[in-house]
C-alpha cells in the first residue's frame, strides 16, 4: 500500500487526533492573496476538511475539494453538508478533469507531496488558476525534542523502526529549501513567500499513540513491529509523568502564477 492510501482506512481517527492548523495561517493566506468572499478556491487533498474549515469559518466557502480517499471524502462531505458551495470530489488529483480553469487560489495542507511527479502536479495547478491566481501550500513539520522522554522514545525507534529515527530527518531549513525549489521550478510561479508557525501540543500517552496511528509511515510498519514500538512509547510517556509536550511547525509557501 502506498503512504497516500493509508489515511482512508482511519478517516475518523485522523479527524479526531490530528491537530488543527493555526488560525493565523488562514489570516495570512487571505492577506497574501487578497481574495474576496465568493472567489473560487481549489483544494488538493482535503483529507477530513481541516484546512477547508479554516477558510469556511472565515466566510470563504466557495471551495472545490479533491480527495483521493473515499472514506475521507464522505466524512468531509457530511461535515460541510450545510455549505452548498463546498464541493467534495472523490478522485485522484492527477486524473481529475476540471470543468473550469479559472480558480483564484489553490491550497493544499500537508498533502501536495503525494502528487507525483511533483512537476506535473505544479503544472496542472498552474493550468487551473486564472491569470491572477496563486498557490498557498502548507505542511506540518516535525520538530525533534531532546528531553528525557523524547530521547527514550528515540531509542525505541532505533531498536524497532530505525528508518523512523527523527535524528536522521532533514532540518526545517532543508525541507524549506527543497520545497521552494519545486514551487519555483520551470518558472510557473513567482514571488515565493514563506511563513513559519510554531505550535505546541500536549498529549497523554493514549492520545499520542492514537496520533501516531494516523501517520502513514507508522501505519505501513508490520503489525508486530508497530505494536512493540507503540507499547514502548506509551510506557516511556507514562513513566515520565504521563504527558508528552510536542512542538510542531507549520510552513506556508505562497507564490503567484507567473505569466512571464
């Protein structure tokens, strides 16, 4: 199974345990784009509608959401059933054929990296935007911690799933550089602006295990490995006061369509 397909298995758990995006993110996107209420928004990979909700709550509810997972699409459709201008389409973005090509804004929350190849994805978004359109893609980024409980958890990863050892992860700066190159590649977009938001979340042991169980790389572990790893992580948190404090970054990439 591919990583992008794992979320559909656990749509309701994903909706319950994944942290929401900071409100300032949506305020900044509206300021950067200067879109008006009623303008059309294209969302690639809406999941359970967490990013969708950020715009709808601010009165920007003319949203076309493309979602690969059937269960995710159905959950999000139910969530916005009283918003007739929120249209949920269950389809891979790569093969979706749009009836319009004049969207004012394209957004994607922690999803656009699943569109492969990336160059084709950016080209398709470019073609779907009007001449004044722009992209606002954003991702959550794990921030490693090195307190006692985090170090003990890291040792569990090294024993059970060394490929998930976060000490081997690229830095936020490296991730930003890589995604900036993709956004500007082929000259499709210009005037790239990047904003970072640091969030801190607190979890009980059970809540943190439930959160990890919504992560695609964890879900692809063999059942016995995942069971052992989660058991050790839960034990580590419970033996260090029962609460885990976890910082996380959200990085926004905004760029305008380049008509050259």
